[in-house]
C-alpha cells in the first residue's frame, strides 16, 4: 500500500513579496500531506478522539529547491523511511504540475497521548498499516545544514 498523494494549488495569499510561494506555505502544504498520511495510517479525527493520542512533529528538515508561482498545482508524495514503537520518520517530495521536484521535507513524529501527555507506542493496527506501506529512502534523507 502506498500513502496517498496530497494535491493542492498555490493560493494568492501564499505568495510572498518576490511573487513566489512563501517559505512558510511550503511547510503548510507538507503539514497537510502529513495529516493525509496520518489518516491513511488510521490516525484520523475519530482515532484522536477515541484514543486521546496523535502524532506530534518533533523535527523537520526542509529543502527549498525551486520557486513556485501563484496558481501552480502541487503534488506531495510521502514515503515512510523509518518506524519505531513510538516514532514515525516520513519523507515528503513536493512536485509542481510540470513534474519538477520543488521541495522536500524530512519529518520525525512521535506518537503522544495519555494524561499527562507523553510518548506512547503505536497501537498494533497502526503499526500494521505502517508495515504495509511501501517504503523507500530518497538519497536526500539524513542531510544536515552545511555552509
């Protein structure tokens, strides 16, 4: 099973003073792609209500590769690159409607729930869905910021 591709168009209010997609909105689109991946893995609104748990983002690394104009279509492909009892490591690749890779995001999430809130193991049904997902480790995963 592959995680679903997230699609959206660049809105006028997302454009910065240079006439291109502002950096904050790349992250917003990646966040929506993460939400969609969570739903596909069984961590939807009903799950959050029932279990009192969700995925919390604890680290990201974004690469801005190309400028994106207003109105451009975007598609984000998401892959699981690692899992643990309480952690999920995702790789997002954002493409424009011409197929160009315009940005990437590496994201580490921790499954959090309980009272008081803390890291909790994923339930077995979520772990099973994660295991069924196709995985791939893009060559850009694990990079660090360097001069």
